[in-house]
């Protein structure tokens, strides 16, 4: 393995209090960059970009060159997992994901299988290998997957939703089926993340994007349980868990066998630190809308965020993905301010 | 004023620990009832129903007859306020609200004015008068309005949104305009709620449906501040504040000059009670998806919810509005179980 020239994110993820705040941004590779939109415009759609390693690797590296972040995250989509399990998705322009065939009961599990990443997801591991080669040790590469509950929500609901009431209904009406599908997703995810690590991912993140639509009891039973299973299985590299909206679960997440907890922008940093204790790294958590503000306001937001993290292991990030209409210059200003911040330690 | 035959909700809202749990449900008047859908099918659209007092009164009373709830809530929409302020909305079938003309800056405030409920919202006060007459003292009638932040979010964004990033951007880029518009909404809401009370509303509720997309600091500055202004002004009847997703604000909501705090289904009841103290009534908070389950599961859910509230003033409700495809028989079972529950007090 090539030695990393900049390993500050990785050291922070291992619990080190680093010399400055390391930073990467959720959705840093994507529509905010004109260079991304140029690549994208040459292709038939989002899914072609995800499934073509050359292009995926190219847009993965763009923010390292253009935004000066401390880590790359492989360009992909959490919905490659349902697809690899036998439940294909489409990405409908300006609408989002759509599943022509949902999986809502035992009978519909026919044709659904635990994913084999070496065949069904080879385009991702190929993209990782190519990215690692082209990054040439400049920064670490982050792999990722959706958390089982979030993947389950899409596979059952069939699309995005304000309430995910179809998905949540199934948790009440058919818990046995729910656990069966969730377990298959968890096993697929473990195999998938291990394949990403084998291909070169230096750390991995689980995105539980729809954590916040479950109440505490159901979150424990139908989400945290499977996140725990995955965290236990992934021992090769540091794991980050980002569960958007699951404020009530932060104290329990402190006990997960993972290294880093991602915080959304609703979370009070000091309170989360008190709940998690000092052993884990925290990641986050500026409001993506802060990057619409003027430079002075952005600087003040950075200062306030980093002061709250000071003296504890953390990785600067947003509390959600970058919004596509954000000005890249504002993003660069945000990143510069983070890197320049002096902790009193 | 006619004496109420069933005033249990009102007594609970005034802080009394009642002989059994009183109950009403958010969105109890609406698409779950075939009788509602029949009225609706005769009309050109949702807005005609809202603006025709005879029909609005009819569907308001339906759940009292058909579901046996302890209170009626006037059938209307929170978006009548922007309309009365000069910013008209449309309701697009299976999509939701849409504003052809948004209000995003000082210049666009031209044509926007503080609502005069006696002219611009006469259809609501007429509906309240008619409902009160036809209810004939059976149960109290609840009036309502949207909280200023939620109304602001719609007026600026122009429609529903997963992120409300347009609305939230304005809080960062033009706080002066934001405060100006929020204050006009708050003043409109005060006049509107006072007109509802004058027309016969026995209590009122503020819905901050999009509370949960703001972080704690912005919630304090751009939402709680205006909710407080409204609560201070409404001294005639008990006020309930329901701020969906604003878990971080519950301790501060304990200090609002209102009587009842509504809880969403993510909130741990005992923890909320500890944060709010014993002086206020709590309302809520079953997951609307619980009503998809079998009767046994629903009964267990009711028991678990009511046990957590036991011994403190509370009003049973859901933690969000009823979902339109809920079976009315399940709703009736839920309500019966609530009414039959014996508190150990």
C-alpha cells in the first residue's frame, strides 16, 4: 500500500486530536462543481456515471483538486445495494429514485438475494481501484453504503417520501418479513463494504438517511440492531455512522462498535459530546445552508462549530449533503476557514 | 355561550388531571372518512371545501359523529394566512400546495399586508360559527393556525420541499427581511386566532410543521420568538404549540406562555415531561403508522403511551396527522382503547 501524504482525516477517525481540523464534505463530488456537470452531461444519466468506473473515479477526485478537501469519497449511490440484491432502481431527473418493483412481503422476496459484490458491484470496486491509483496517495478514500433501514425504506416504499408510511406500515404489520429483509440487506452491506476495503477504501461510512422518520423503539429494533451487526463485522478500517435525525439514539450510538459518529445540523455539538463520551470521534455538522451566506457569516459559523468541538477528536463536515446550487467559491471559503482555525489546545 | 356537555379536552388543556384520557386526532376530519370523500367529490377542489362554510362545518363535525372524539377541530388549512396576506396558494392534487408568486425579498413585500381576518378570512369565522351552532355544545371546537416559521417557509419556498433550502437560505442571506415578514405573519396570526376565538373557538393550536428543518439557534431566532409573541397575545383560551421535529427546543418551550405542548412520535414522553416540568399539559404522541397494525398491537401501543403520561395533565393524540389510507375502524379501536384505559391514580 502506498503511504498517504495527507492522512489527517484517517488519524482523526482513529481518535487522534489532530493539529488542525480535517475536513471533507458530504456530496462534495456532485452538482455543485461545473466540472462534474460537464462529465455528467456527456452521459445518458446518473446511473451510467455510477456504473462507469472511469467517470466515477474522475468525479471522485475532482473535489480533491478543486476544493482542497482532506479526503475523497467514492462517487456512487446507496441504491446500488438493492439493485445488486435483485431490486433495480431508476433515477428520475429532478424527482429522485424510483423502484418499478418493490419488495413488501415474504412472497416478493422471491428473486431477492444477498448481494455478491464481486459480480454485482464490480463497477464500484473497479472505480475504487482506479481512484486509489489516480489519487496516488494524496488523501484517503472513503467508501460507503446505506444503513439497512434506509435501504429497506426505499425497497418497500419504492421512492422517496415525506412520511415513508408504506415502509413504516410494514414494520408494524409484518415484523418477521421486515427483519428477514433487513438481515439480507445487512449481510449484503457487510460483503459490499469488505469488498470496498479490499479494493482500497481507507475508511467507510454508513448513511442512515431516513433514521429520523422512526420513533426511538422502532429505531432500536429495526435500524440500530443492523448497524451494530455491520459495525461488528467491519474491523479492517474505521467506520463512521451518520444517522440523520436520530437525535434520540445518540446515547446508544455511543456503544456501537464504530469509530466515528456523524452529527446532523440539528445536533448541539457539546450535548452530543457529553452523550457520546470522549472515546469516539464526532463528525459534522454545519447547516449546508450556511454556505449560502456571505463570507463573514460563513467564517463565524466555522468558528462557532470548531470551538464546540475543540479539544476532542473530530472531523469537520456539513450536517447533511451539499445542496446542488451552492457556489463552489463559498465551499472553498468554508474549507479554508476550517483549515486555518486555531484550536486553543 | 352554551355549556359544553363534554369538556374533558378543555379541562385537560387547563391543567386538570382528568378522570380518563381525553382524545382528538390531528387530521381527524379528512380523507380517512368515506363521508368526507363524498362531500369532497362534489366540489371543484380542496380550496372550495375550505372556503365554503357549510361544507367546512359539515366535515368538521363528521369525526365527532363517526369516530367519537372529544373535540372537533375546524376544517381549514394553515395556508389561508399567506393568501389573506396577499400571497395566494393553489392545492395541486397529489402534489400539495403551490404558490405561483413567492415572497423572497423586501421588494416582493409590495402587495403583502397584515391579514384582516374579518374580511379576508370571513369564510373561516363563518365556518366556526356554523360549526358551533351545529355541534350544539357536544364537544369543544379547536381553532388553529400555522406557526410563523412554517408559513414563511411556504411563502418563500413556494411549495413543499425535502430541505426547504430556499426558505432557509433567506434566513442566512437576508435576516432583516426574514424578521419583517415573520413579524407580519405573526401579527396576521394573532388577529386571525382572536377572530376564531370571537367566533366560538374554545381553544387554539399552532402548528409548526416545519420546525424540524431548522437548527436550534435559528429555531430560537426565527420561530420560537414569533410563537412567543402569539402566545403572549392570545390570553382568551388555552393555546397548544405543536412544533414537529423541534426536539431540541422542548426545554425552551416549557417557558412559552402557552398551556399545552404537542409532542411528535419521536419524542420520549417521560423525558419530555422531565424537560417541561409539571405545569403544562402534554399532547400526543402515537405514531400514525401504529394505526396500520392489528388491534392487539394498537391496544399495546395505547397502553404504553398512556402509562408514560399517567398522573400528569395530557391529551391523547397522534404524533402527526392521520395518514389518509388509515382504516377508520382502526382509528375507532384506537380511540376506544384510549377512553377505556384506567390510569392508576
